[in-house]
């Protein structure tokens, strides 16, 4: 036989269903398995296992069990029912919860004999009490429907008297509170029609007082004249009603407060629990509290020992405050309780402990969120590349917070929290900071400025500083927040961008000027070529035609030179032109320049190549160096009518310094700055394109040097340019790498 209840694979499923005695019964009523949880003799494995337990039931019980059993099998739903089991020696009561289980029924047996017996005893006692209530004539009254007079013995309406008092029913109704008269009349007229054993309570107002009364009829008898005699009792229940009102009010308040309230004996047995406590611990309102122990329910009181420890220090009339986390074993949504416990002793000297606690789950969640947000905020602020400092205005501007970056920027000998600026900074600095703080605190206006300072290593730093007032409230004082952003890199980039923008705008302007000048310079020789070509065609004079031809030829050369120089300048500046680097002798280059220009020198001018180091060799572009020196010498020839033109070079501090000096007309001071601009012609009578010096400047800068001039108007000019000097091998390696 398969022992399903002993199978570990089914344990989880079964335990979720029941913790009482369990019987697994097939559809025919045979007990397939049993797990007893009580010591009743008839609920044992050796008596029931393998037997048809339905046939074993007494007839009275069997007739009531079979329909329920068949319904569970047929409709496959769970049913709970109470049954009476009358055996030979005793009578038992039990609750049977039947669950469909595959093609069988899982029966959960729960013995409720004791509870049922108590219930029957209570019902008997209640019946006896009601009977006594009916016959206890605190005040007796009679009424005849024909006479319409109410006779009260030992009662005059509201107080007990020995003599019988008589009053018409209408006059008596006038004594009743107006709010209760309609109900009383309805009850009274019902009793006139037939006997109504139900009592009614109402209020009577007399002599400025209010009394609560209860009236009940116990006899209605028809007389021979056709009228009816009605008899009953009346009771003054004012004191009872007052107490009941107080109890009802207190009970209503206790059951509807948001606090969880319970009372327990020193051994942990629960003697009272309000609705909130029952709900929080998932206990049914009809649960027998006397069977429950607080340490089996409360998550924060895990054992009986823990309960006794909690009660030990609470003396009579004293209280103990507590905060408990996860106080419910079943309801994990409750994170914590905060409350107070009291020791109470009743009239019989029995001690009990009362606990009043309220749910602080929302507060715990809120505090956890605040803590989490503070962690996020602290992490964020501490990792910002900005120094953040907070000062309390009403506490002499003392520091209450500094982030990590502010500590990195300022070195303090000890923790600055609780200190002010005068504790760390020089007096002048501290006073300046204090004035800034006072200005922000009094005006409420933000201060914002950018300042350049030195860091602790002496490096330049650019700081964006702000000071802001944050107003307080009833619980917090106003503060000043200081924020310092290190914007050194941003500011440098900004300045670089501004410089690049200015250069771009300048380049755009130069381009426009260049195009305009180039158009003018090209148009001038073209006009001469076109105009004199026409004159050659029209002239018959051979001498005149030769003159015109020479003019055309001269302008052709000028135009060709202009175009070549424009192309050279464009290639140099765009990086298209290639420089041919190889070891060259500067002495030989200077000799070649001398030989190229010696025949162009005016008679009163001497061309002098000054003695220089004939052995000096550098790796460079020979043709471009020749072009620069030749251009400078040629330029000097144009403006020197007598005197001398000298040139040469020397090695100084790893630099080769070239010079070309003339004794010509010189340059006016206001025009010196424009010498290297394109199409700049400082003398309109001298021939040239105005691009030569621009080309020289571009070549020298491409070769890693610089060019400049010194000039005195009327006395002459000296052009100087430099080239870096390195050994031939090192220069070759560097150029190869580039």
C-alpha cells in the first residue's frame, strides 16, 4: 500500500492544507493513510488504516457525513462541517475539513468536544439567566385595555414605592423622551394586539434627570368583558446603561484605534486583543484567545523566556517603552512597532501585561528612503569636481558640512566642522570671506564671480565661485552654500576657442583682402598687355612699336612672377609644397646669392658677404634658404641707391642667425608692422608683387624659425631670421620621423 502521507514529495502540499489529524480516504471510504495529531483512541493508525471508516461511523454521524463526502468528490471543492460522534462510552464533537485530493478525499479532523460542551453549557446558563430575568419583578405593572390605566406596584414611573401608583398610558408616554416615544408606542400597541415577550428600553425625563428604563410583557389575558389584562415588569437600568455606554464607547474606541493592543498573563497566555492586533497578526476575530501564547504570535518575542524578560522590569503601575522590528510572524509588511507596556493587577490579585503599540512601518520606510537618498546625495556631492561648503548663519557662520573636493583644495590641521574661517585663514582672507557671507546672508542675493588663483603647488587655477543663501524653517536655521568649480581646463579651452575664432575671422578677412589685392595686381599688368598690344597693331612706327613691345614684355614677366609667387605662397601655407631636406653648406648658399645679384647692384652700392663660418653645415632645403636670402637681398637692392648691402650668418645657442642689412631709405615706423602682409608695397614707385616677404615668412616658419626686422626711416633696414641648429644626423632622424 502506498504511504502517500509519508512521502516527502507530498509533505509541502499537505502541510499547507492542515496541521490537525489527517486521513486520506479513497472514494469508497477506505482509509489509505493517516497522520494522527491527537491521542484519541479511535483516531489511531492500527484502528483505521486500511478500513472503511464511513462504515465504522455510528448511523447518526454516517448519515450526515456521506452527503458531504460525495459532494467533495463530485464537485472537487473543499467543505468544512461540524459533526457529532456518539460512541458507546462518550460523545465527541469534531470539525471535519474535507479537501479533494486526486481521486480521494483528504480529511482534516479537529476535535472540538471541549469547545462544544462549553458552548452548550453557556447556552444553558444563558437560558437560565433569561428565565430569571423574566420572573425578577423589580417593578410590576398591569394594564387593562378597557380602563386605559397603567397600575404600577412598588413603582411610580421612575422610582420604587410600596404603594400602587396609577397613571394613564398617555400621561406616562409624556414622561418618555421625545426621541423614544414612537418606538415605545409601537411596542405598546403591539402588546395590545398580542403578547410580545420582547423588552424595550427607553429614557424617561423627570425632575430634570434622565433615567434609562426597560419594560417587558410576560402575560396577556382576555377578560370576560372582552378587554385584555396585560402584565409585565419594568426595571430602572440607568446605572447599567451608563456602564454599558462607557464600555461600548471604550470597546468601540479600542477596536477602531490604529494602535495594536493586547493583554497577556505572565505565562504569555493572551487574554485580550483588539481588532488591529488580530488583523496585524492574521488572527480570526472568533479565535479562542485563551489558547494562544504571545510568544508564538509576536515576531519580536520569539520565546517564553523573552516574554518573561520583557515583563520582569515592569513593576505595578509602571510602564516600559519599546521599539520592535518585524513584530508579526505572519505579516511581513509590518516593519516595526513603537509602544508602551503596563503592568496591571485586577481585584483578584492576578497580574497581566498590557501593550499599546502603533505601526511605524511608514516611518521606517521613510527613514530608509531618507538614508538612501542621503547616501546617494553624499556620494554624488563627494564625487563632484566642485568644492561645496555649508555654513550656519545663526551660528557665527561656522562650518557644518564640507565635501571631499573642498578638503582636497584646502589643507586643514584638524577637522573644520564647528569652526569658522578665522580658525584657519589669515586675518585678511577670513575678513574678506566673512564680508561675502554677511552680504549674502543679509541681502539674500547670490554672489557669483570667477577668479584666478594658485593651488598648493603654485599652478594657476581658475575658479567659478558662488555663494547662495538657503532659507530655514521652524526646525532649521538658514545656511550659506558655497560652491567652487575648478574651470581651469574649461576656461583654457574657451580662451583657445576664442583665439581660434579670432584667427579664423582674421583669416577670412585676409582671404577677402588677398583676393581683392590679387585681383588688382593681376588686372594691372593684364590691362597694360592688352592696351599696348592694341597699340602695337595700330602703330606703323617701328621705334614706337619696339617701345610698346618692351612694355608688353615687361608686364608679361611681371604677371608671370606674380602668378608663380601666389602659387608658391598657397602651396607653402597649405602644406602641399614639399621641402627637400639634405645637408647643405650655408657658406656656398651665400656665395651663390652674391654671384646672382652682383651684376644688378647700382654703381654706388657695395654688395658685401660678411665673413661667416665656412664649415657650418645644416640639414635643410637649400633652394628655399637661397630663395629667402635672395629675396631679402633683392628687396634691399630696390630701396638702396648708395651705400652698402651686407649679409651673413652666425651660430648662437643652437640657433643660426641670418641678417641682411642695407643703407637704403628705411621704413616708416607706422608701416613696420605691415611688412610681412600680403600685397603690401610700402613704396608705390618700387617694382614688385608685394608677396615676397610673405613668402619668406611662410618658408622660415615652416623650417622652424622666425623672421623680424629693424628699420630706421632714412637710414636703412636690417632683416633677421633664425633657423634651429642640430647635428646633421639628429636633424635627418627627426625629419624622417616627421
